[in-house]
């Protein structure tokens, strides 16, 4: 939003001076959500064969074989504990207002007759940023090259990706893992 501010000065004659004051602000925040990729036919490449196997993703926060047992503990410059019950029908979770500096740590646990996946992710905060933490169960995350090796960010807003192993007995298919994707959406001030 731009705000017009004027000052009146007296120097023999009254004169008015006006300037435009830039009052644009960004609400630096962390948005938590579950991946919208649900029950899709998700390809898993077979090494050297040129063929693919397809699996159904189980990302619903109400599915006991999906993310019904997810628990996220956010700490650092902001603090909150999030469970599957905190996600709405569109799988959006809480929004946490965070400062423009400091750091965030997220300790993730997936419960399914006990803890079946657990790990942490942390990152430094930056000004003018909207952060998004996306949680999913999948063989790999969208934007990766499809290999099941080390995850790396390949799209512009990706900040980091963490793969957490799920205990074998709790997996829906052998390649399934719990993923924590951190996205940074920098907010750029509009041109004057």
C-alpha cells in the first residue's frame, strides 16, 4: 500500500511538499500443508529396464496408512506442535508468523502403532519470505528427477528437501518415504 504524506512549510509564503512513502510490508510466515498429490498413479522408474511401476500415494491426514499419524514439532524462532487433526479439508495446516531472522527446526514423527518414521529439518530464516513446509509420503517428491537417490532441489522456490525412512512394515510399497519439503517464496517489492 502506498501512503501520501504532505508537509506544510512556511518560508515567507506557505508551501506544500508531498512525497510518497512506501508502506509495503510482507507478513513473514511459515505455512504447513500436506502434499495435494493423493492417490495418484505415481511412477517409479526401474533401473536399466526403461519401464515404470506405478504406485498410489497415501497422503490423506485421515488415512491410517497415510498421514493420520503425523506429528510436527516446530521450534526455534517460532514454536507449535501440529498433528493430522490440524489440517483442514484442503490439507492446509496452520500458518505460523515467524521473524525475519533466526532459525526454525521441525521434528517430524509418523505414528502407526508406534513411531515408524522420525527426523528433523532446520533452516535459517530470511527477510521478505513466505516459507512453506510440505509433508508427503511418496517414493520421491515432485520436481526431483525421479531417481530414488539423494534428494536435491530442482525447482526455483525449493529451499531444501529431507527424506525420512519409514519402517519397512509400515510402508505401502518398498520405495515409500516420508518427505519434508521446505519452500521459500521470496516476496519482492512492487516497482515504484
